[in-house]
C-alpha cells in the first residue's frame, strides 16, 4: 500500500456523533453523575481497592461490559465508535472501573481467537454479562504491533512495537511458568489472558501457582501489578500465531480507544478550569476575564477540539477497518499530550486549591500522566507512524 493510500482512505471518516451515540453518552453520564462523584473516586483510591465494584456492577448491568462482543456471543454487538463514547465519559469522571482492561483489551484479545471454541465463547459470555472481570497479562506500557503497511526503515524506536516479549513459558502438561510486570487490571481480575511462548492461555486469577503482587502506581484508580506463574494451570485458547495476532489486535484497539478516554480527561479539566476562573475573583473581577488566562484557556480549547477529531477518527477507523494503524498512532501521539497539558493547566489555574488532596484535579493529572505511557508513548507512536507512511526516521 502506498503512502497516499494510507493517508487518504477511500471511505471518508465520520467524525460526528450519531443520535444513538449521544443517547448512550447521556445514559452513561447520568449514571456516573449519580454513582461516581469525585469524593467516591477519592475514597476508592484511598481504600486500596482495585476498582469500584458497585459502580462496575451498575455499569455492567446496562450492557456496557459487552459493548464490543457480538450479540450471538452474549454481548451488545456495538463498535469502537460507541465504545469510544463510553470511554470519553469514563475519562471525564476518572472512573475507577476495569472497562479499558476488561471490556476493551481482554474482549478484543478473545475476539481474536477462534470464537467457535467453547472456552472462548464461555469467556466472552461471562465478560459481556459482567460476571467475570478479565485482564490481558501484558505490560500496560507495551505498544501495539506494527501492523500492515509498516516498513523496515522506521528506525530503532519502533522495535518495541513488534509485540511484548514472551516472558511466560508453557510446559508440556499445560502449566505456565514466568512473570509479567506492569499488568493493568490484574488486581481484582477473575481471569487472566496470558500470552505464552506457544499460544494464549486463560488462567483463573485465584488458581494455585498464580501470585499477583500490587505495585504502587501513580494512578491509584487504575492500579498495576506484577503477575508470577509457577506451574499454574491454564486453558489454551489459541496457538502462537493466532495469539500474536489476537494480542496485537487488542493492543491496537486499546491504544486507539484510550485516546477517547484522554479526550474525556481534557474536557473535564477545561470545563472545571473555566468554571473556577469565572467564580474566582481578584480586584473585583473574575480571574477568567484576565487576558493572559483567557489566552491559555483558548489555546487549550483549540488543542481539545483537535484531539477530539483525532480520537473520533481512530474510533471510526477501528470500527470500519479503514487505515486503523495510522489513525490510532495519530490519535495516541496527540491526545496523550493534550490530556497532560489540560490537567497541568487545571492544577495551575486553580491556584492553591488545585494542589490539595481534597480537590479532584490531582486525579486527572495522575490519570493523564499514567495514560501517556500506556499502550505506547507519544514518541513511540510517532516513530511507528513514520514507518507506516514511509517516512524515514531522523539519522541524528
């Protein structure tokens, strides 16, 4: 595929929200307004719980957990576009739920396996019903695979995108040995999807031989853990070739849809900053009327609308299969930095109150910073994008 074909799809992307997507947004936002206040999020972070179980059960009851799962497999049969809308709202609330790790990463990995297998179908049905929380045992910092259209001259920075290194080996009797670090969603998961040297395995998180060790993470609403397997029994879901494809599919979808969560983070930060600067007065005037602050918020708004276009393009590309690797890397390389910038401005423009534990601004800054290195950093995605469109990396 040539560069012009990669950059200009025959199908024009649809960046607008449909009526059904707006209805979904309204329903999710209403639910989060009632069940996911900043004080509730802080309480979960302080408690050390891996996620808000009550909130997740409520969300799962609406069908959100199985959005990406086809109806014949027990899910909603939705696409990445609807999933992106949910992630925007979860980002706006900094919701401590395993949606990205279970309903996106794990669901996509399972869908990449042979769904005619009873074990795969059962796992998808339990995930979609909210009866099982599933985590993909891959470091959260790992980037998506290079994918179709990548060239060999993309530079050394694209080497990690060849997929996460295999650190788990399968013995002849189907038991697993090894260790994976930096796994998001492992704490609190019921089932782990484990890429091993000879395929993809499903392992019960509470099984003998499985040790999940929590790691202190910056974002306490999305904890990570190290997972050790010592002769842990696993159910083989896919062979090595299909496992690699399934994991690559999951990481690509996760990276593209993470941009929508980052968009939600940025939207909350800008909205909250505007609200605060209108109410806060100095010298008898709202501080938001000062030209220097207006310019900063206006510049942030321009970044935000650009990030929305990039995130919507990535979601639409994932839904239609049109130039998804390119759209995902564009979105992730841009939206990640916009979310961080918006969170930083939110803290700074709130003044002293923005630095306190009681104000939720720190939750969004931590979520934005941790998401910036999740599923490939912006720099790695830019290097990957250069390879996809045939632009050689700098030599010095």
